[in-house]
C-alpha cells in the first residue's frame, strides 16, 4: 500500500513545549494491536526518522523520509515462500528503494496483518487501490488487488459492533476490571480520559505533571495540563466521541461517574444511534467473582514484591557504597600509619647512626693511641660496616614481611553474607481484599461527595440493547448500591451544605449568655478585690488608732507620776494640771470609743469572713447539677468564679460541637445522614464557625482525643465513628455547659494534686482562635483594682474576643 503526504501542520508556537514535530509511521499490525505502531509485539513499522520499530525496539533501516509534501511512501510486505526475501518488509520513496528488506518479527508471522499508519501533524492520503501512484522497479500487487487466498476479511459475528458501557462503583475495581475485559476482548477500543492521556504520552505530548502513577488527582477525570487548548478544554475528547460512532468498531466507553448517572448515560447513548452498534451496559457491582479476587491478590502481591525488590536493590547499593567508603578510609589510615612508622624509623636510624659514629670515633681514637695497625683497623671497620648493612637489610625485609602478613590478614577478613532477595507474601488482611487499594482514587473527593446520591444502575428503557450483570445479579446489585449509598452518606461530607439562620441564631444567643457569665465573673473578682482592699485599709486604721490610744495612755500615766512627784501644787500649777487632766480624759474617751468601734468592725469583718468561708466551703462541696442559678450558687458566688481561659475555651468548644451536630442534622435534612463522621468534623467546624479545629492546639494528637477532652460524658462516637450528643438541640437552658465544665475543672484539679501530669491542660495560643474566642483576654497582670494596669480582664463584648493582651506585661498562656 502507499501513503502520500498531502500537507504538514504545526500545533502551537514553535517556542512552546508542545510545538510538535511531524511524525509518520507506516507498517503492519494485527487486528487487536495498539493504534501506536511499534509500541507492542503486535505491530511493526518504519518511522519517518528512518527507524525500524517493533515492540519499542528500534534499529536504523534507512535515511529519514516524509519531510516534503507530495512524497509517496510505498510499503511492501513479502510473504511469498518461494522468494528469497520471504517474510520481509521493504520501504520505498517515490518508487525508489529506501531500505533493504527487513525481517518480519516472529510474533507476526502466520497472522493476518493489517496495513496501518500512525501520524502526527501530517495530512495523508492512503492508497490501497489497484492503481499504483509511484511504480516500483518490480511488479507487485496492491492490497485491493491481492488474491482472495492471501487476505482475511474480519467481521463481527452477528454483523454488529458492540459498544460496552462499564458500570461500577468508584474504587471498587472499575479500571482493573476494565483491563481484565480488554485482555479478554482485544478487539475493543477504549474511549476514556485515561486512554487520552495514554495516547498523549505515546505521542510525546508534554504534560505539566508528567505521566507517573501518582501524577493525576483521579482516574476518571484526570486534570489535563498539556498547555494545548484543544487538549485542556476537552475538545479532543468531544472530537473522539463524534468520530468514533462513524467507524464500524467495537468500543468500551469508560466513564465512572457518567455511567452511574442516568442523564449522562442517556447523553452518551444518544451518540451511538446507528443500528450497527449493539449497546451493552456491563454492570460490575457487588462482591467480585473468585477469578477477579485472585487477579487482585496477584496484582497486590506483584506490587508488593516490586516495592520490596526496589528497596532491596537500594539497600545493596547503599551497602556497597558504605563498604567502599570504609575501604577508602581504611586504606587512607593504613597509608598514614605507614608514613608515621617510616618517619619514626628514619629518626631512630639517624639517632642510632649518630651514636654509633660517635662510639666508633672514640674507639678509633683509643686504638690509635694504643698504636694499633692502621691497616688492620680499616679492614676491621669495613667488616663491621658490612655486618651492619646485612643486619639492616635483614631487618627491612623482616618488616616488609610483617606488613605483607598484616595486609593479608586484613584482606582475609570475612565479608558479611549478602542479603537474599526478599520473597513477599500476602498478609491475612491482604488475602481478604476484594479490590486493589490505590493512592489515586477513581473520582475526586468533591465530585464523589456531590454526586453519589444520584447514582443509579442502568435500565433497558434508557436505550440499552442488553444489560449484563458480571458480579451481583439485578436485585442484589440494586440492594448493594443502596447500601453503598447509605454508607457513603455516613462517610462522605456534604460539600454544598450551607449553614442555616437557625444555627446562626443559636450561636448568637449563646454568645450573649456567655458575655453575661463573663461579666458576672469579672464583677465578682472586682468586688472581692475591693473588699480585700477595704479590709486592709480598715486594719491599718485600727492599728494607727491603737498606737494613738497607747500614746494617750502613756501620757496620762506620765502626768499622774509627775503629779505625785511634785506634791502639793500652787494655784497656777493646779489649774494647768486640771486642764491637762481634762484633755487626757477626752483623749482617753476618744481612744476608748475608737477601740469599741474597732472591736465592732472586727466582729463584723469576722462574721463576713466566716460567712465567706462557709460560702466557699459550700462551693467546694456544691451539688453542681443541683444549682438552679449559675450566677449565684450561694453567697453571691457565680459557678464560673474560678474559670480560667482554658475553661472558657473548653465550654465554648463543647457548645459549638453540640450545636454543630444538631445544625448538621437540621440543615442537611436527610434522615439517612445521622450525623457528622469524625473524619469530617474539622471540615464542618470550619464551615459553620469559620475557624480551624486543630487537635495540636488543644495538646492532643487526634480529633477523637479532642472529643474526649471536651465532653466524653456528653459527646460520643458510635460504631461507625459518627459523632453524637446526649443534649437536646433546642437549648432551652445553657446552664448545663458551665456545670459540665466546672465538674471537669474540679476533676482535673484533683488529679493534678495527685500528681497526674495528663490532668494539666496544655493549649497553644491558637486554641479556639478564629473569628473570635471565648473567655477573657489572655494576658498578664498580677491583680490590682479593676481597670488598673495589670488587670487580667477587660470589658467583654457579646461576640467572641480575640486572645492576647489583658494588661501590661501580658503574654500568651502556653500551659495552665
């Protein structure tokens, strides 16, 4: 057959990453081969760069071709057993041979081969007819002129093509089941977003996130990110769905969400109106077959084994690297020690030679003095030098021998046994798996949560010619879907949920009540401070009056003493003494009055203190839930008098979680949604209160611990981890909340006094922080009058107050 190049096209600017080159592949493929020639062992081709390609293996066959318009490329398949070039493929350009005959791969011999082309940015005209466009240097039949015995015509068994619509639940084997179907039915062509990405990858189209296993947010509708308008806005997908019904092929249309929704199923079915297509719904819902379970377990084991082998290879490489590093360190240390030893040896030899030279010099001098024959002395000296040289040579050889022995010993150190390749097996939990787990889900979380309640199974009335149930049969599949939706309602969050006015009104009402309680606590603390200050002032005054009275008594006694000493006074002295006595009497009378007044004040204060102590004692033994008025539980004491910032925060959070539970049920208005699943508590908390719920801010690690911390006697989690409350949703009285918090505060204090460290709350400064926060402003201040610098409490507003700053020198509480 022949392929004529009509024109070239350019997609995108030449400087863009997706400005594609022109590609043309011509060759042959089996009926079930991939559309990309040379990608599998089911096809073979010549590529326009001159490569001969089969099963992704390339070899250079000819010069590049297909780079000019009007060129006619001829492909010759020789299956004539009598020909020396039997079972070969040759390439021609404008009737001139471009390549030597290339051997037909063994995997294609004896099979029916279809002429095929793969092209990119090229417009072509394919000629199968009897008239050849560019004559060859030898006679050769065109495909249309081939003998009937040399060709095979394939048709669907019943004269129809099939269009299969797989219907399966998200993350329950959808795409794995599709792969299994395609393995058994290779004649089908998959139409899906997954396949579009696969085609793009094989076409060399760059994608922002690449094509790795975790490069997409979902399998059903992965984000495109090609940087090509027609690819990113789904124009290519729409074009495929428009062109595919014009081709007499069998297709499998994979849409996880679309095939589960009646309206979208009808829209897809409307594209396949031609009677040559048999439209089949392949329902894969329920418990899988034993065959599929075995397939899942095989895939899980294969993935597990591959992961283990990859880790094993990494350990081997790291071990070899560490061994090499250790060997280099050892060699370097050995060389250093050898240098040190050599330097030491040279120093010792130099010292020894110097000593021997001095010794010989002295001996020579002595012998000379004794008249020894000079010739004999020289001869003797030479002999001694020879002996010393021999000794030194022997010592050096001995040292070299010792070093070699040490090196041999080092080399003979036993190596650690090599770690064998791990052989993975399935755990008991993995053997129970029905579906293969994956980090990438079939549907994005938002798409699933906003659509799963509308999922239905297909019916013939929608336009299907046949409905197949692969796993559970009709009624069982319907029941399975119903139960699946019920479970999802518990586990999935309602993305489109909007807080109602009911919840906002309850929250505002609560905030006003909290402001009253906080004001009462503030007034109580201010009154207590004022009373203590007045008592201190009166005590100081009494002490001054007592000093004054003592002084008056002393003066009176002195006057009496002087009167006795002076004897009989004269008239003037008597008059003066009388005046002094009168003044002293008045002072004494005033002092006595002051004393009596002080005694009365002390008696009154003692009565007040006794009453306060009785009230305090009663407060400590108070029946908290028996108190009718939380603003005055006895003696004018408010129940919240000892509340600290963390107590206000806990009380606010306790109310918010109770309100959240009732508001969710009220606003979602669905009896099949019993409450908030623990996994989505933070999501709804932020939606209703516009602030984050972070466990670490409350000194714990999980939301479950937050629930237990706030109100384990009121809030609870059922067996499905749905949050519930024992409190009524109408909130006729808010008094139960401070009572619960006071009870918890007393319990924590008791446990802390017993040395239980976990009883001490450790909140961060962000606990309860958002649009506002409960409780008085956090800050320093060491007491003093209300309003004075250092006061820990300022004016309170009905709305939450932000933490921070209550007085000069304030800081953030990190631990209470």
